[in-house]
């Protein structure tokens, strides 16, 4: 059984086959945000990009009870309610949790 770091590295190899630039945690969150938004590929302004990172984070961490889906607004943007704070986790623990959630997200969509 692969550990999280091995799964993460394997995921990066697979995803990077489709992109010219190497992907980072942040760029993968952006991709998940775009996919979750379901409005297709288009240009996003700076504020929208910030919202896309938030959408991805909420989508990924709702599985762990940090967020609960609320609604999709009139512009088609999903919204979540924070259930518990990530503030209790260190930055390293938050990054590990995000990597785990991303790996599981891609495993569930294969």
C-alpha cells in the first residue's frame, strides 16, 4: 500500500502529462475549483480565482466535516458553510490534509 507521499507523487506525474508547466498544490486546487464550478474553461479575474481556490477547498474538505454545501447562487457559484475551523491544525497538517483530500478526489473520479 502506497503512503500519502507516494500517492501524491504518482498523481503529480499523471496530471503533469497534460500540462506544459509542472503543477503545484495551488494549481491543482484551481483546476478542482474550475471543475466544481462547472462553467467550463474561460478567463477568470483575480477575485474569481480567489473564489475558485475557496470552492476547491470547501469541496475537498466537506468530506472531512469542515464545510457543508449550502447552495448555488444565481450566478452559478456554489457556496459552503464552515462547520469547523482548520485553525486547530498547523500549516503542515493543513497541507497534508489537502494533499490527502486531493488524492482521494482524483481516486474517486477515475
